[in-house]
């Protein structure tokens, strides 16, 4: 299966899906980091710093690139959702139009499409599935934050929708190393192929970029 994934990446037939690499979640001054967990900042900062190289390599090979972002809007917060975030935590991470909602360390113009989600699952009430079907990509390579929440939730849904899900273990981050490793084991057991980027990237220099589609915000 790993050889098949490498062939799909080398042949430009895959989609890279980058999830929630946003300031509130990954930057030392982000609301989530300040209120919930600062333990993951180094891992998140490393992820953000290395992502442009991954995105560039995938694009040069002809693969489709999708950035997924979370937006939290008060009018979309259900009682069930709010009950999970008590008053001792800020309720509104990644509010639309704020610095916290911006992508961290990656240029949004490098994406073929940007998908906005309002829950953990990037497929739920978003056009992600439609974008993938139209682009003809059924091999999905995942990177982002956090491994055990939004990445894993989306990977499970990709599996259910009969996509081949591939998780880059060295391009995901989590609030703790332990949770990251457990999530990778869970996903590799039933839902996805878990690999390092070095395991599937083509050897040598990648091809020069051909004509690319203009980035589309498909919120």
C-alpha cells in the first residue's frame, strides 16, 4: 500500500489536506494555547515552519492542495458544544476576521482550495467532498493540528467515504506527545496508512510546476 501511495503522490494524483494550522491553535500567543495547553507549542511551531516545503513539493508534483480552517461563530454554537467549553475557557477560538483564525506560517495563496469548517470534521456541512470529487482525487494525504481531534475525526470520515487516507506522522501535532502517538496507532489500525513524509516522497528533484488552477475559497 505504501508503494501505491508513493506512486499516487509522485504522479500528482493525490490531495494534500492541511488541517487547522492557525494562530489560535499553534502560536504561543494563541487563545487555545494560552487557555488550554501550551505543551504542544514547540511541536506546532515546528509543524508550521516545515509545512511550506511540504506544500511546495506536493504542488510541484501536480497534487491538489487544500487548506482547512476552523471558524467559531457564536450563532453556530449549540448548547451541546458550549457545554464542552466551560466559562473558565474562552469560548471563541479562531473567530472570523481575527489574527487567531489566520493560517500560521503558510501562505494561503499556495492552496488550490480553502475549506472552512465549524466542527471537528472537515467533511461535515462543508464542500470538501465535492471539491475532492470534482478534482478527481481519492488519495488524501493529511497534515495538521490536532492529531487526535480534527485530524483523526476527518480521517475517519474520509475512510467512511471510501477515500484512501494517508496520515503524515511527522506533519501532525497534538497537545501532548502521548495523545499524538495514541491517535496515530488508532488511525493506522483501521482508518488510514500512517507514514512519514520521507517514506512516500519521490527520490531526487521533483518536477517543475505546470499550470495550476487559481486558489478557490470554497467556504
